[in-house]
């Protein structure tokens, strides 16, 4: 609530996950004065989310990958804090970024939880956005029932609380991320009734890992195969959940086999009963609204997500703005750390990445691209939708309303759909429904740029996170200049 | 190296409930078997945790008198007052 | 080549859509050309007001009354499509000086035939229980209404389509087809379209369209922000604004002005306005505008201090220097018609404009004279007329 400004930093880093920690450490170790802003109460991001250190001061990292990397980054992060070069602001979200005359970034902040904590305005000459992402969702009948969660939400729940949100789980969607979610559920004592993977690949990880020169992934694949065998987890490929069943909360799911286009194979439906938590993940949506608000150029990645363009120094198309991790394309934690180091170093002193680092990043990007192609969002995912299936959870907009606005009123992009039906106008501002609304609005149009334009409109969130009018009324008004 | 869990007491609609320190409000509720704690504006449908990481705002709840707090983001603390529609 | 029609309407905002509907009701064949999608300009970046309370006495107020009758008459059967709501407006004075202004305003409006009622503080609290304790007096306007403007445009276009109108989206007008001086069609990035009447309903971009025909219509963008709060149970029941708002609407200052306008919506969010500044088509966020709007809104409704906003948006009102819209045939470019320059009143005036333009385009006598809005009042086009660079964008 304060309008106090801190003295300007050399580098501000948004996010304290794998990319953000690496960027912060790289910049601080090059002598830059660094500030790190993160929504969580302790470092780690979603990937290395762990129990509160007040409760468990020295977590051993069970169920985590790359925990040694985390411990290394964390000790360097803490060292930089103790020498005063790094300033860490947890429980803080950036709601808007402006630019002052000299190009300096002005970060407007708000507490992530509570409304009474005072936060400063932060100014910095360089900015590294490592904002990460969240699970991408596709609507289906029953997905609004309590007990239905994002796959990553289940993962985060287990990592942060050490408990399970339910007893009997189905994990569904596509991509290798479903595997660690199921493994963590099983390790925490939950029953995984099934993992439903819409694409057809079986045992693909070892091959793909070797083929693309990322051997670590092959090890992970073997590890999951062993865990699945041990816990008797059924990994069903070419299978989707067609609806979630339940009255006041999820109690069962109907599953079905699909063909390569995602069309349901008639007669293959069956009910999985006695399920209390259903986790869905269709890849991830990078959080790029802040970079987009600064004018960063975007592209559609191999997974269909809108991501920001970055060069070999992790520089965006906006001078002074660097990007690392999922915001440049979903690729996992190892890639995020590598990009974070490069971004932090570039932001601190403009240095060129080492050839070996550049190669490592290229390898991982190729792997990520192969992974995305092996796990596409099924082309016919929307065939599951009934008229009354909710598309926008916040504003409770049904599929019938969306279809009518598209076909009768001409809402053929997400922006117009929002105007006509309120999709994406609620609390989450289209974070959950944005991808689906873009697909549904553009359905039937031949314009190749329609999806890019739609996803761009969805990524425009001038208020990146809600804040009180009281906070806005006490903004300092130096009239900073925007791009 | 886990320490024995520290117990705290939170009030769910003024009913005291034991919980573990460091858990999110959402985890405390789910631990009590409560899966929904608000109803939607238009259709009155129950909602609880969904994205679990602060993006979706489905899990909003009143905490210590402050409405519309994200249950997945707020850590429970001793004598915290949590108010919601638990019949949802 | 595209088949000729009787009327081409440039712009599928609320004005263009209303004209397309009423012209097609007159039996005219209509082609609507829209550079983006329906309602993608100012129509989707406003509050959907149909206000009588903030109008200066005179021609614009006459058009407002005519338009209100059109909303409630000709368009009544479709009102459900666009969430027409007779919510009523309240002007609140919180200073002795503004109380005096409010006295003068309401007296004059009453004499003019506007339905306005002065309300004392206890009555005001019945209307708005959460109003600031600083309020000194208020006026109640039962005729102030609201619609969802995007739905107005979308459904009027759809109704026009049912009458045979064609709607061509993603089509940008690049110039005019002339036969001698006479406008006989337009060129676009999707070919030529021909009609004996071409209507410039391009809103804040209509100066640029007029310039393509060589005529001066000095409509400038006047930017405004609106903040949208978290959805709440009903806390603000009407459109509530401060007495200073009326002064700001009527001012011509290019600098930032803000005055509080607060209203609840059926969706539970509260809309908070208003700001006005003439900065071309600059889309950057003006933090100072947001700060002033937040401060003003809290002064009107103190509970808002703890209410969160979840988004804000901005739009460009089509401002006209003499604060009157530009409606009717333009003798400087025969065949060209305009319907623009409504500033913040376009939603409210769209229905009446559509009806009158439909009559005029069909060659009928109009129910009310369009003379006060004549486009030629701006004189001949002169080369040094300022056209903002961005208006071509």
C-alpha cells in the first residue's frame, strides 16, 4: 500500500522458480544489484515447490527432480542476499510495468496474499521475466465439479502440504508431465486409478530422449516406468476423459479411446467409478502478459501456446527485457535453468553465452519441440462439448452461448467473443479459458493469423493481478512513460 | 529431517479445527473433506481448488474478514478465521 | 466486383449497426464494411450509457430524447438481446460549490422537460446505502438507462442481415470511387464496393475516412479509461456520478480530466470511470488517470478502498470540438454521409441516429431535423487541417 520507491536496481527478476533463481544468481554473481519478485512465500517456483521452511527447514527433495541443482542455486541465492547484492521480495506480484524516460522499468507491485501488507514500487534498468506458466486446460462436461483440479495443482498441493487432496485419482490430458504427477500421488499414498494420455506413444521417453540428445530424460522415463509398475498404475494411451460425473463433486469419470484426430472411437466408452480427484493437464500456458504489455513480440510455439520471442542472449524484442523459462516456450526445468543463467548474465553485463551453454539450450529446445509434437492437443477435442458445458468457469459461459456468438453474431476471435459473451472477463481474466476460447472462436475460419491474434488478445491483461482501489489511489505519479 | 508437525487451530465458520502448521487454507479444508467452499454467482454451483497455484481464482474464501482470498495461496495460521459456504 | 447496394456503411460499431438495421428496415440494400470485427472499436470500450442527465440543453438533448423513444419504442422487442436496463442515474454533489451548480443544472433541465428530481440525503441513502457521508445533495434521473453495447452492435447487425444486409468484416476502406464530384463507392483491401450512398460511421477514425473523400470532419479521439472491479454482491445500484462530471463532458481541454462515475453491473463488477484526455491514439496506460479515478471513486463510495480491480480498459471517444455529432449528407462530397462525433454519447444516440438516417437514406422526411448536425458546418477541407498520424493506422 506504500508509495515508497526503492532506489533503482540494476536487474529485476520476476519469478523465483528454476529460471528466476538461475537468472538472479547469474546477475548477482556478476556484481549487479538484483531484486527478485515472487508470488510464493519461499523460492523454488512450481517445479521446486516444497513444504514451508518454517515447518521443514532442510527438505530432502523427495519426489523432486534436479534437487541438487536447486540446493546449489538456493545456496548461491541466499549468499547473494546475505551480502546485500540481492533483494528478495516474496509474496509479491507485479500488476503493471511502466517505463520511465531513460528506459528504466517501473514495476508496480501488490501483495500476493492479504491486502494490507506494504509493498514498494521497484525500479530497475534491466528486467528478466521468468514468470513460468500454469496448466493449460480444455473444457469438458463436468470439469467445473469440485474434485476436478489441474494436474499441476495436485502436484503443487502434494509438494507444498505433504498431504493429498483426495484418495483415488485419475490423471488425464497429454504430455510427460502427467507421469510425475501420478508418481507423486502414488508416493504420497494415493491410488492412481488411471493415467489417460490422449496421444498414442508408449514407452516413448527412452527413445525420444536418446534421439534428441537429452539422456537425462531417458533416465526419467525408466524411473517412471518402474514407479508405475510398482504402484500398478494403468497408463492408458489414446484415451481421454469424456466427462466427469458427480453431483456436488466428482465421483467418477467416463473415459474413451480416441483416434489420432481425437475423435472418440464409438463403443469404447467406459466408466471409472470411485474416483474423487481428477487432474487435467494439456501442457502449459506461459505467463506472458507482462512481457506482452511491454510490447514483446510473440510467436506460436510447437505446442500451440503463445510464447515470447527471445534471441541467443535471451533478449526479447524489447530493449532491456530478457526472458527465460516457459515464457520463451515450454521446455521444462533444465532448459529453464540454462536460459535463466544466460538471461541473468546478459542482463547484468551483456555477455555472450558460452558455446556449450548455447548448444545445451538448443538441444533442450529440440527435445521440447519433439515432445510437443508427440503430445498435441487433439484436433477434435471440442467434440466432447455439450451445449451446457461451461467454457468460461468464472463467468459461467456455456458452449451454446459461445457457438451462438460465433455463428450468429460474428465473434470469430477471442476478443470479440469476450465482448459478446463475457468469456475471460472474470476473476482469472481468461487464464483458464483463453486457449479454448481462441480455438472455438476461430473454428471454421481460414485466416492463418486468427489464432495468433486471438491468443494475443487473451494475453493482454493490463492488470496482471488484481489489486485494491486503495492501492491504486496511492500510486506515486511520476508519470512514467510507457512504450 | 522432518520435524514433528506443529499443530495449529483454525476456525472454520467459528468451529475450531486442528490443522498442521504450514498447510495452505485449501489443504486444511480438503483435509477436513471439504471440497467446495463457495458457490458461483449465476448458477449457485459449488467451487473449491482448481488450478492450485493462484491463477484461476476459483478457490476464493474469506480469511480473517478479508473476502475473496485465494485458499491455495494463503498459509493457514493459528486462530485464523476461515469463512465459507461449506455446505456447497 | 462486389454487387452494388443502395447504401454502404463504413464501420460496424454501434452507430453503423443501427444505421444498417434501420436502413434495411426501409427496404434498402445495405453493405457494412468493417476493418476489424463487429464492435471492435469504441463500442467495446465504453460503459453502454444511455444518458439524459449529462447533456447540454439544445439539439443534442433533443436527439437524446428522440433516441430514448426509439430504444423504448422501435427497438423494445429486442431489448432483451442487449440487456436494456432502466437503472436510473444519480448526480451527487459533495461540495457547496457543486451543490450550487447542481441546483442550476436541475432547474434548467426541469424547465426543459427532463425528468429530474432533487433528492435529500435520507432519500439518497435509500437509493445508494453505501454513498459517502460527505454527500450534500443529489439529483435523480429515472430516464438514464444502460445497454450492453457490443450486444447492441452484434444483434442489430444480425437483424440487418436478416433484412438482407451484407456484413463484410476485416475489410479496410482505402479510398472513394468518384463519378465527377459524386461519391459512388469505396475502394478497400478486398476490392471495390459501389453504392449511391456511403455512410461514414467510423467513429473516432471518421476524420481519416472523411479525409479520403477530401472533406473535413474534425473528429478527434478523446481517450478514457474504465476500471472494472471484482464481482461483488450489489453495492452500487444506479449510475452514480459527481456533479463535476457534467462540466468535464462539456469541456474542450486536451489535458487529463477525471471525475468519478461509479456503477454496478448485472455481472456483479462495478465500473469505475471516468477520464478524458486528447492524446491521439496513444494506447499507453496513464497511471495518473487511474490514480485520480480510484481516489475519486473512493471519495464517492468509501467501501471501494478495499475493493479490487481485475482489469481496466480504455477507449477513444469520437470527440467533436463543438460537442455536437456530425449527422447527415455532406454536400461537399455528394453521396457521402456521416454519422459520427458523438463523443461519449454514441451508444445512447445510436438508436435515434439509425432511425433518422434510415429515413433520410430512403429519401423520406426525418422525424426530427438533422440541420444542427450538418457536416458542412466545418467548411471546406484545407490542406493544413491536422489529421493525427495515427488515425490512418
